[in-house]
C-alpha cells in the first residue's frame, strides 16, 4: 500500500534517514536535484562520488540502467537482497548527479526489514549514502541520528543490519571489487 504522505514529502525534495545493513543512510527522490543538493550540503560531500540507488524490486531500476537481460538480472540477484552493491551501465535517462564522474549507476536491493517496508510503501528507488559527515564515523543508532539531524530530515525508525562495514561495491561488467 502506497504511503502517499511520504511519497509527497520525497517528491517535494524531502530527505529521509533510514537504517541500512551497516549504518543509517540518507535518501531522497533520485530525480530531485534540489534534494540531492541538500544531501551534499548536509554531508559536506563532493559531487564526483555519485550515489547508490536502493529499491525493493529490481525492475524499479529500469529507468536508470541500460538494458539488462534476464540472465544478467539473475546474476545480479544472486547476492540480493543483501549488503552488495553493483555498479552497472547507466541509461541515457539517468540523471548525471547520480553517476558522479562515471558512466555507471550503483544499485542495491537491501535486506533490512524496516527499509524494505519503506521501499515497498513508496514503490520507487531512493538514494543511499551513509548519514554521516564525509570522512566521519558512521551513524549506528537511531538516537545518534536524531541528535545529529534533529528536524532537518524525516527519520525512519528501525535497527541497522549486522554488517560491520559498508556494503561491498562491485562492477557488474568487469566483476572488479571497488569497495570491500
């Protein structure tokens, strides 16, 4: 069932903080450049890094990625849902602010229950970046998240997953591990 209030909030440029596999993340509507700018400002993050997109369903990435065959989709989901991010060739329709300085887009189907519930309720991908200032320690608790962001973002309650490190990022075409 769609969460119309949350969808409206995100479409109007709202930012959310939510639990991921290893820490709290910040997310927004990936098509809303103003929301992306807010996240960059909140994190003091450089534009060149790009963003991860997360979704509850692989087909919701279709507008952002170049055509992927059914066989390739089966390969992608061998590690999903879970703490594994793939970089795949971005479509011509993928906003440039999501790709950073590459021609790829990073995508993941998470396994954290509260985040899956959130994603199912809105039925579109959101950005995913750790909810900390760039080069600072990750935010691991709901309390810390509330203390840092106060009313600047809407906080989705829930517990982070059991991962100690950020998700692995792997290039889908070359199979090269970008981050372990």
